[in-house]
């Protein structure tokens, strides 16, 4: 099947004369014509030809990072905060392979990413030339598509096609690898180029029959749940979700990737489901008779043991990617389409059935009972050190919902998802699918570039922070004043939690010695100061608010706050891996009672 040609936009006015450009110049010109304003990268030999015309561009700002992984995560953060395509640039060999983690991350979390890499001369490919790596082959399983460009005349079409693929359908990363000779040769620059992508035709409009079937199930359900995934944010469908939720009166749960897709303050919101979800959200999914899955992929962190997940529920599964539907849980009503369009159609279809919709009063009585009995909270620390939950909660309360919050991976990520209240989409950035340590600082940097008028926090752990903190130099030198809260428990916190619970408190290789009563290597305050940041250490509860307020008042440089917190604090609730969600514990050795039937 041949797809309809896709045209890159915006293009020049009809009759615009063509010009002769080098392949490298064509890269820069193509980015300009696509409306790209910011790129993140670091030069090297094989991409050097591109960096020369890039220096003269008045439309594209290049942010020089300190590590290619930083470039990739910054492009991700930019994309996740703005909804635009993020662009990163690297050289061949190790430069390109350093992008792999960010590309894999973008693939898992459906982030529109365009990665441009230099490659050795086409005549040298396959000879193990200096700094040669088959980056197209390496990234094949973790990209939507890849282009290897060996001729200058093919550059515009490759860049335009990559941009189109990355930003349409289910968003994701696309790689364009360009040989050095293709960058150096001259060719006629034609724009807009003809883009021929056989077989690529994302379905956006769902079939009416499926929509009606889904509306019927919604009307009949006595215990429905809207199971909301990150697809709602990627499709910019938050308003449509709110409309459907209020129309149906169904409870809403938002996954880790969907935090902010539905306001936390809304009475129908039960919170986050999953391994560290709220008790009401987890049990609502377990006890439901209907799951309406909206851009969610039945991830193992949500389902627990998939065979035991939501055993009584019929499933309506909406996703733009047909490969996700039925992959883990068979869908009674599969719907392929863009969520925004589907939600509009589903709302219209439900409106004709609303008068005869089932009574959900008993269902809400049960769920409200769970909310009252098992509110989200935390216990005071037993060692006199700060409670990490309190620190993160105060950051959210003092900063507000208009900010952007980027988290690393681990305990601090879960606490940030739990204790910061999200009211809008694109305000919560994290590595959900891949679980990438080192994501927070560069992602926050990219978000700040894309949203310069918003406060941007990186909520990071002492382990994660040590993987990409070099990008603080990038932030300082490029006037990107992010705020970094290091939740410093002097350990690899989530691994330590599992060691506590499942390995008899044998803390094998999880003590990082960065915090209280240790050698402080590194000393995060000194490290931040070395990078030109305002740096603060907070060890007492009465210092928390003042430090956060000082950070919020400081906009001439990045801020690093070293919050020294207890290593014994754990993330609760928790569903142990590989068991039914019915085994959720809301505190150590404490689980809800399941005596009463709904």
C-alpha cells in the first residue's frame, strides 16, 4: 500500500527560485523551514560540516551540551513541555551511540524526537573507520524510522520526512544519519521536497461502529473507570477528556505518564494507579466492570500480574497505535484513532444514551469510602532527618501548577508524581517506560528552553543527579535558570527500598555516601557552585520553605538545593512485582481489607 505523499510545512511561496547548497547547508535550511527554533548538540568530526552553517543561522538556536545523552534528554524535555518536535545533533561513532539512551527513552514514552547524526564518508562505511558505528542498525528497534543519507540532494526530503514521522500518528524518535561526503557535496535545494512514505498512513478517525459500541458499554457500566495514559497528553486531548469525564460521571485514574492530563483537584480524579498508585485508583481498576483505556498501554507497573488485572472488566481500548491494542489485554471494543477525535465522537455518541445510563451511586460510595480510609500520606522519619515527601510537597505548593516539574527515576520520581498536584498537561516530565536515571536535569533544561516564562524544577535523586549534572554548565552559560532539588538520601533509594523489603536489608552497593554522616563525595553544594549555580544545603524542616522561596526568587542562574533526607523513607502504597493488584500495601505490612463486595 502506498501512502499519500506527505508535504513538509511551511514551504516557500510558489515560484520561489531554487538554490544550490551543500548537504550541510541543506540540513540547516530544512530545519529553518520546518520552524525548528532550538536544537541541542555537540560537534565532532563527522558532523562538523553542519556546524559551520549552523553558526550563521539567525533562526535556529543551538545549545551546546556537555554530553550527547544530555542533548537527547534536553530535546525530549523540550518536546514534552511544548508538544513540538525536539531536535538533537551528534557526531558519528560514540557521539551517536551516546544518544541511544535518550532515543530509547523517547521511543518508550512516545516523544517526538528528531536525532541528526554525522556518519563517516560513504566510501569508508563498513571498514571500521575511525569513529564509525552503524547507528541506523543500532537504533532500529528503538526508532519509528531511520534514514541513512549518502547524497546531498536527499537531505531535504530526509529531514522533512523524519519531522513528519516523528510528529504524526504515535509520536516517537526518528534518526537521520548523514555521511560526511553528503554534507560536503553540493546539490540543488528543493523545498518543499516530495515525501513518499509507502505504508505510513496513521489512522486518526475511528470507525463509527466502534465508537457506538464503546458508548453503549459506558452507558451500561455500573462500575466504569476511565484509565488515562500518556496518549491523552501527546494528542492534546485533555479538554476533551474533561468533557467526557463530566458527561459520564465516571472515575478517572491517570498513569505516571498521564499526570496532569486530568486535574488532580477534580472530584472524579482518584489519582495514579500502578505499583505506587493510590489505593482508590488501584482498587477501582481491580473492581471495575468496564475499563475505558485512553492512550494507555497496560504496562506491567499498572497491571501487576496481567492475568489477574481487572478480572471482571470489559475493555474499551483507544490508541492511535494499533500494535498496542490487544498486546497485553484483549479489547472487547478496539478503537484505533487519534484520542482527541475519538473523545469528541465518543462524547457525542454517549449523549444520546445518557438518559438511560446505569446508576453509579453505589460505585462512587465504595470509591469515596476508599478515599476516606486510605488517603495518600506519609509517616514521620525515625532518624530526625527530613521527610522527602514533605520536601517535594512543599516545592509543589510554593511553586504552583503553572510550573514544569521534571523528575529522575526512583523514589523521588514516585513521590513527585504523588505529592505534587498537577492541574494541566505538559507540566510533568519523567522517564516512565525506560526508567532512565539522568533524565531530570537535561530534560528540565530543554523544558526551560521551550517554556522560558515558566518555572522549571528538576526533582532529582542523589544517584540520578550524578549521571548528568554536567549539564548545569550548559544551563549557566546559556542563561537557562532551572531549579534543581536533589532529594539526597545518600543512596540508590528505590533499590535500597527493595533490598529492605525483599533482601533482608542487605544493602549491597546502594550506599552512595553523599549525605548525612558521610564523606559527602561529591559535596553537591560545592559541585553546584563550581558550575556557577546558587547552591544551598537544607538539613532542617524549618529551612525548607526559605530555600524553596529563594530558589523561586533567583532567575539569573540555575539553583541547586541539596535536601538531606532520610534513607529509611519508603514509597507507599506499593504492589510487589509479579502479583495481583489486590495485594496492594498502603504501608509496610499493612494492606486494605477486601471483605466487602461492591
